C-alpha cells in the first residue's frame, strides 16, 4: 500500500510563495484604504461615546465636541483624533480633558468595535474651521474686491458682460 505522506518536499506550482506580497508605498502616498476605513469606524464610535456623555470631567460638562477626523497610524496602533468644541470656544481645556480621559475612551471604543487592537488615542485641536473662516474673510475683504474689479476692467469688461450676446 502506498504511503500518503512522504518526507520529500515537492516544489510548489506556479512559483507562489503562499503569502501576500508586500508592495512598498511611497512615503507621501497618503493613508491607505484600510486606514481611511478604520479612521471612519473610530470616528463614529468616539462620536457616539462623547454624545452619550459618559466622560465625567468638569471641562466637558455641557460641551458638545465635534470629532472631525481620526487618522490611524499605518500599523493601526495609534490614532490622532482631530476634534473641536462646538463653536470653537475653550478648545484648549476641552482637548486637555479628552487627553486625560483617553484611556477610558479607548476602553469604551474597544467594546464597540471589532479590531485586533484598539489604537492609543491622541487628541488634537482641529484648526481647519478657523483657517477656512480666515480665508473666507480675506476673500470677502474690500482689497480683494478691488483687485478683482481691476483685473476685470483690464481684461476688457466686467463679469456681467459675459452674459450678453
């Protein structure tokens, strides 16, 4: 009767190594699809925890916190949480309070989501709203309107002339 298992190693067909091949990503390629997906999952879980008001801290009482973005590290062990209190007032104490309670928040997130590791959290103030407001103010300023009017007159007419036949 022939033996079923031999001690002879047979070569693999097709030259496959049996595992996934790793393709190196450029350093400036941005977050991977998995990082984006996990970041959104973490953002929703964190927003739900903060909405419930489970965190007991005097700096967070009556404050509505907006979690704008969560960026996990490539190994998913750490995550940077960009957040801002509603209205943007007293952001410093609110961010400090969230960083004080990051262990509690991590534990709550671990119960809500199914990941191999729940990442360590680091809370940072999101300044993108303030930057957008600053740019909008600059675009509405009289200096910009004056420059646009000068550019339109130098081009041979105003913007309203484009509608006429």
